[in-house]
C-alpha cells in the first residue's frame, strides 16, 4: 500500500520568521493526521529554522531545487550534501518554473536526481505538458519522454522509492485543475511506463502525485483515484487552513 504524500511547494514566499510561524501552526493543525505524509518545501534561507520547529514532528522537510555537485565554484548553487545536513529528506526537481525560467532540461534533472539519491535525498520529480502540447494531443508523448529521460540509468530499487509529481503546466497557479479522470489517466500511464522500464515492483511502489491548483474542495475527488498518491501544492500550501484542509481531504479519500 502506498502512503499518500502531500507536499507544499512554497516557491519564493515566506521569510524565515514567517516560515517558523507557519510551521508552528501547521504542526498543531495537522496533529493526528497520520494516514498522509506531510512535507513542506520552504525557500533555502528558511530550511534550518523550519527544521528546528519540525524536529520530532510528523512533518518532513524538502528543498525546492539543488545542484548536482557536492561542492565547488558554482556561485549561487546549493549541494545535496548541504541539504541533507540541513535536515531535508526530499528535494523537488524539475519543477516547470525551473524549466521555464532557468532553462532546466530533462538531462539536468536526471543529473540532479542521481546526485540526490547518492546523498540520501528523495527526489520529487516533476513532469507535465504545456497547454499547447495538451491541445495538440501530445500529453502522453511529452510525459513519457520526460519520465524516460529524468529517470534514465536509475535502478528499479531507486525508482521504487521516488516521488513523481504529474503537474500539467497549464494547471499550475492558474486555478484550472485537471479533472480527476484526466489526472488519473496520466498518472496510470506513468505507472505503466515505470512498470515497463523498471519492473512491476517499482511500478507498485513509486508514489505519483498530482499537482496543479489543488485546493481543499477538489482534493478528495482527486485523491480518491487509484493512481494519485498525494499532491504537490503551490498556492494553497501558503495558508495553514487550506494546506491542512488538503491534508484532511487526502486522508479522508485514502480511507474510502
Ligand atoms: C506547484 O507549484 O507545484 C503547484 C502545483 O502550484 P499551484 O498549486 O499553485 O497550482
């Protein structure tokens, strides 16, 4: 049985002080919601202070990006070693905003995924088609290529432990959500692909999230689909009430 995972991607929001205040309240608001794994991904400067508040709690810590080298003359970058020592368990890789604004390619993401795994971090690997690709009927082709290239060269055991986030680019931050049926269809296709590339065990174990304008009122329906194992949440993860509402909705769906 796959334990659903709800991860909050805060993007470039919240100062360290705001982040500490937020997770202090989130910790309370989600006490007892044990059926779902909860993760927050603050900006880099907030990671260490947030880790302090979350110590010994049920909420895990993620970074939003990293470079693949362990150290060196790479101004502005952060390494997997640094993230692991800061208490991160997860790292979001290949988010569409990284691809769009910072030129990240599937090859870059593959490099980062391997480096993260080498240092004990669990990658949350983002894939998803743009609006024009969807309208041209290219969703499956685009997502297949992204999964194949981002996960190239990994072992089946490594893939089994990953989190993949299917995030249609047209649904991110737009208020437009993929229908539960459409999201389920793509997630099922990704799982099938993982099965053909890495074997049945990896396909059964890998967790595949949906991301794109997830809110408390659409969570339950999305999360009740068999191949949707949680959500990567942007905007609605910035308020304690809405993020906790999403966790609750996911927990309820998992119990159905
Ligand atoms: C995201 O940034 O990964 C995301 C899904 O954003 P939003 O929930 O705001 O669409």
